[in-house]
RNA sequence: GCCGGAGUGGCGGAAUGGCAGACGCGCGGGAUUCAAAAUCCCGUCCUGGCAACAGGGUGUGGGUUCAAGUCCCACCUCCGGUACCA
C-alpha cells in the first residue's frame, strides 16, 4: 500500500482511493426491497450545464449525503440516487450556434458533472442514474402525457378518470361528440394569447415570465395568440391546496404555493346591459359593496365589447383594443403604471338599486381571471379608486371603517378603504358588518336569480408546449381532415428526428416542422397526417424522475407498482427554493394524476422538503461570472480535498440560510481534518501513533465522547450540521491533548465523523485495523449516564445580576443549591443584609435570588 | 405596495425564556526554528483600571417576566419572492 509510505494527510490520494473502492465494490448499491425500514433521500437533480458544478450544488448534496450515510448506519435501506434534467435551452442554444447536436453537448456535460459529483464522494447508487433525455426515459414521459390526454376530471369524485368513462350527452353528431371529448381531456389544445418570447423563439408558461420578461435570460415577452398544448392543472387547484396540509415543508414554501394557487371566495353577479337582453357577469370578493358600484370595466378582449359599443365610441374603442393588444406584458405591468381606459357608450343596470352605470374597457381588468369583467367600487378598491379619480367617475362610500379617523377621511373622499367595517348607503343592508353582509347578500342574489357564490383561483392551466427542438416530442398526430389523434402506447417512444438547423423561427413555427420526412406520415387506413411539432417544456422530465429512480430500467412501466409502494413517499427532499412554485407544483400535479389512475399509492410525492440557502461570493454578493466572485468546486477539491469541501459547506452556517463563501473558512476546517489525522497517525512514519491503543478512557474523555455522540446524533436528525461539526472540533481539541487515545474512543469518533468526511474516515478506519468499509458499521450509541456531568457550575444572580458562581454535585437538590448560593460571600454582599423573598433554581444553569 | 425571512464581536456564526458571543476565521503575544512555513500554548465584545473588579452591550423605542437575543406592541434596515388576480 503506497499510501503508507507517506505519513501526511494526503487527501487527494485518499479520496481517489476510496471513491474507486466505493464504485468498484458498489458499496452503495440499494436493494429493491429489504427487511430493513426504507428511507428515500432525494436531491433535486441538476441540469448538466457546460459551466459544470457550482458550489451551490454540493451544499444540498452534502446535506442529503450525510443523512443518507447516517441512516444507513442506523439500519435503514436507503435510496439515494442522482440523475440529469437534461432537456432544455442552453444545449439547444449551443446547437443553434455551432450545429452540434444537443445530445452530444448534453452527454459531454453529463460526463463532466458526474465526474465532479463523484469527486465529492457522495454515496449515490449509480446503477440508478437517470437521464431525462434517454429514449427509455422519454418513452415514459410521453406515456404519462398520453395519460393526461386520455383522462378527464370527474368533478363530483374530484379525481381523474379514463376518457373512456366520460359520460357523453345524447344526441351529439360525430364531430360534436369528438369536440365534447376533446374539451374534457386533461391535455388539450387551445388557441389563446400566450406569452411569446421573440428572443427565445418560444412561448413560456406564466410561471416562467417574471415581471414581464423571461425568467431565463430576461428577454421581453409579448402576448400573441397561438395554438398550444395545455394541461388542465386548474382542475386540481383544490387538491393541490389541500395536499399541502400534511406535508413537512416550511410554512413559507407552502404559503408560496397557496398564493400561487390563489383561491378566493366571493360571488358572481349578473349586470343587465341597458337596452339589451344579455348580461355581463362579474366576479367579486366584495358583494357587500354592490351599492357602491358606480361603473363597470370589462377587459379589452371581452367578447361583448364589440356588441355593446355604441357607434359613437367605435373608433375610440377599436383604437384602445389595438393598443392593449400590442402592449407587452412588461408595458401592462409597468411599475409606473397609469390607468388607461375607454368608455364604450353602453350602460349596465346595478341589480341592487337599478342605477344606470357606464361600461368601460381597460387593460387593468384581465380577461384570464374571473369573468374578465368587474363591477368597480372606487370607494373600496384601490385600483377602481385610481381609475375613477383619473376619469372623474363618481365615488360612493358604502363601508364605514371602525376606526374613526379613517371614517372621517373616507367621508371626505380622501381615503380608499378596502377593509371590513359597517355598511352604509346600502338600502336594507345598511348597518350590517362586512362578513355578515357578504353572507346575506350572496343568499339574496341567489334567491333573486342575480348571482351566486363563486370561487376563483389565480392558477391557470399549464401551457405545456414549446417551439423548441430539444424536448420530448408529443405523441400526437394532426390528420388532414383536422382531427387530433394520439399515438398508441405501443408506438412509444417517439424519437426526435435529426436536424441540420435547430434555429427557432420568428413566426413561432417550431424547428421540428423542418423535419419533413418525420412530420408527414400516412396512417394504415391511408389518411395523411402531420406529427405535432411542438415539444414538451423542460419541466416534463422533472415531474416524475423520483419515480424512475425506484425502477430505472423497467421496460414495461414507468415504475413497478410494488417498488413504488415500498419506497414512496420520499422521506427527505433537498433542493433550492427557486423551485418553490414551478417544479414542486407541477410535480405534485403529475403525481396526483398517477395516483388517480392507480399507478402510485400516495397522494403526495415529497413528504419532507428542505431548501438549502444560497451560497454567496466572498463579497457577500450573489455569485456570478460578471462579478468575478465564482468559486469553482474542482479547485477547492484539488487544493483542500472533497472532505474539506463537504465539511466547510456544512460548517458555514445553518443549511437553510444564505451565507457567504470564505476560503479562510475552508482552510479552518481543513486544519481540523489535519488535526484529526494527526490524532491517529504519526505524520513522520505514517504508522498509527503509539498512544492509540486499547485502554480505558479517563472519565473526562469518556464523558466528552458520549456528549459528542449525543450532540452529533441529535444535530444530524435536526439538520443542524454546523453545530454537530463544532462539537466534533471540541472533542478533537480535547483528545489531541491526551497522550493516551483509547482505540475504541477513536473508532467511535471516526464513525460519527464519517458521514461528513467519509474519505479520511474510511482511511483511518482501515488503518485502525478494519478490512471492511465503515459505511455499514452501526452508528455508535451514546450512554446518557456517561454523558452526564459529575459537577456543574451554576451562576448565582441577585435580582438578575450575576454575582458569583458555585460548583455543586450533579445530583444536588434545590435546597442544597440554595444553601450553597446563599453561602457565597459575594452573594451576601450583594444582598446587603436583606432577606431573600424568592429563590429560583434553574438546574443546571443558575440561581436567582430576589430580595 | 403586498407576502416571507433575517438583523448578535473585525468576519461566518452559537445560545429548551436561564452565565450572550460555543466552534471556526482573523488579529495580538509566546514556544519551536538560523530564519520562515507548519505546529503547539496563551489572549481577544466594548469602556475604565496594572489588577482584582465595576459599568455597558444582541437594529431602534416601549412592554410582559424573578430573568428577554429569545415572548408581545410599534418602528427602522437588509435579503428573497411577488406584481392591477377584482
């Protein structure tokens, strides 16, 4: 063994040696079933970018690896896999520039990132590696899409069912029937204004547009009507909301999802249009303010706009509509937004009091929410107030705030009050409190046939197609006669065609349209058809990857039913908070569909979720190439070793907090590992130190050992890795000062350090005389009695100020402690002869004497 | 604007309502060395004092409590998310 020649802590050689050992021996291969209890630890798998691993990745991966190694030692059958979310824009952008097939770039990036990840010594079962772009994986992503396509949502049962079970009304013609069915599929085509990003040459989901620009790249996004595939996620709004309750996620992430789903309860009210027979339906959460509705606003895209506009206002309305249509989302949501609008010339009748109120159009009313029309109550809605003020529309106060100052301001028309209060100017409802009013008026509207209780969600259906090359092709055909048909499951997978030119077009025609031979096919019955040329978004693959890990090569199903039954749910999921709404919501949605159809046996996939915090640059700024503060993990591993890297990332601070990098901090933990090494090995000879030998530990050492075992165990369970490491530092500081280092004390210590710094611990374990890896050794148990201090030092306070310290036996009674405290000269001086009124003894901390 | 989270030494951070600053970094001093690196030892919240010690101190102002970094109220700052959702 060449390593023995050198007594120094030669981390590079040690780490390579053990990484080789683990791979060669398949140390972390996970059996599909076992008598042991299971534990599934999942990392958010990375996109294999050309830039390689970022120091942010190993943070979550190290945390999950510590838990995995710990749980194995605690006797669990641990599933801890890794894979690649490998479809997506960067590889394709590179293809556009260089003509290199994205599969080539992707493979290269994967190989590099796998090397990087393996260089950190994570205990993944590499036999379960998955890659979302593998044809064997794509097949099942397409298969799940077909499940969406071939399912409908049964509202009464609140679950998806096969489309074959859809009740179809009688008397429909063949075409009507097909249309009816298509309107109920959970995957459907829609021709609607979408977020089109000219720079990326693709449409984006609402979730991918942030502040009017694309989330990736920050390019402008405009609204443009296009034919798109949608997934009916809105059907699952209520279940996605309910499902959050039982999950062990941070409240803040749950809240983000709740807000994104955005449930609001109110009423739909019909306003008759003056001089016409039809009505405009509005949604409001404040039906109690109906008496204060002084005008209506409908979205420019509302279907009644043309019909109700009077001849006089036609040109102005036309102009406004065109203006609104041209505006990008950025313009519409511009921060310095100024309300705009146009009167239609038409009037509506307020159903509660018969008042004629003008109907306007404005782009502050969104066609995609509620009914695309509102009743405007300027006295009690900020937006309406702003609009009414600008266009000099009447403002009628109908809610009196409880606060008298606010009430006065309101009366003067200086305050727009949106809170709850008492009704005024509201006919027979005057005097009611807001919540009571809401209930009564909703019932009244229902009785009069004017409206009804309604629930709305902010969540929209998920725009699921992209005009890009590097994604899963849809298993869909469009026939010459305009029918949409799905491939049969037996025809999967549908492979991407090879292309010369990957460039997206400005017209929005997808690159796949250029693969003429691939696109045009003739069905067995002679019908000509074209393949769908859109592809699926990157989210598709990550929606179900956690299932494939359980059964990565199954050719007959995405996952074997028994296997998912054993492994689900995921016991611990670690990843960045940036996926709080996107990936986690989509993925839960897919899981629920698979649950409804009987392919998985839990309602939710991710039982516990932890979001690691961001690692900032040494300058406390977000790491970025332009700031020049990016830390390269390869370099850290080369200079200090993987164990130091792992240990440092865990020592920086709490896992969930954002924290800045410090190379000096890396050196600090590296010195700690050096000390650990020298605690066992003679650096001169490379031999085990003479002091490391079978011996009885002295009392202090034994106590500290057990305190450390206890602290580290508890801290791993609580994900407080930073404090676990400081306890181990305290232990090493102590033991390094002892000449005799009892071997079994050292061994127990090496075992508890091993999840954190596995390479050096394996090496020490071997040098301590073991022939097998320590990965399967049982976790050392602590003895609470041995961990207990014999004597405790307690502070003595007089009136809350510390005056002295006393040392008492660990099992001293409160009376004994009180006496010892009162006996102190300093305490007596501080009491100045007064009698104690009350003596509070808090073992083992302090005594407080109140005089 | 709204919704989260956080403000503690020179820095990262620690502290079931119970001795604020564990552990690490940095810094100062010493040992070792021809010298340095490495290593080891001592010190290191602030103010005053040679010292023992005294006083102050967890963003700001109030409150609850024998006792508050921790709980309550009001405010300030920073970070993250979000954006006319009626």
